[in-house]
């Protein structure tokens, strides 16, 4: 027995490990695997810049990208919250500050209140002014 080891322990095996197990994994789990798709950094999809404007490839016209392209515009967000007796449905109105895959941040300029609203709760959004849409931005200027 090596110094500092308890009876029944094997050298190179920490408590809770099974012989043949990769260090840093738990029993019953496979070690992490990498693939080319997993090597992309997490977070927002890439944004292209053309003439100082943010452009998003046409195939990425997701809600978060539409919201990002319309930062600063006033939006009305209609959201529902299942199993909530206090407020099953809410309406939020404010300026779009930012958006990500799972949430949007609105700020109310009158109160200074900021709302982080999960996309899973959003039913729909409305704007009182024309929107910038990814398809319009992706096309080079002067083409229709």
C-alpha cells in the first residue's frame, strides 16, 4: 500500500472511480467526444459587417436576429406563463436592447426598468415602425 492510500484503493484511482474509467468523468457517463460541429464557440451566430451595417446570412432569419437588427426600436412583446395564477399572460413594451437565442432584453425609457424575457414564453411581438429584416440586409445595396 502506498502512503496516503486507504485499504482497498488502487494506485491512480481516486475515490468514486471505476478501473478503466477516464479521470474527470462519472460512472455511467461516456467521456466527452468532439466533432467539427462541437468545435464552434457557443453563443450568437456570426454577424457580417457590410458598409458599417450588421448583416446576417439569409438562412439565419431567426427571431433573435430580427430583434438584434432592430435594436433601439420600441417593441410590444406578448408572453404567456403556463401554470401561473398571478399572471398567465403579460404584455411588455420597451426598446429592444439586445437579444440572444433564449431571451430578449427590453428597457422601458420612462421607468428605466429592464425586462429579460425568455423566448420560450413569447407568443409574438409587434413594432410600430418598419423593421430591418435579415433578407434586406444580406443583399448588397442597390439589388432587389
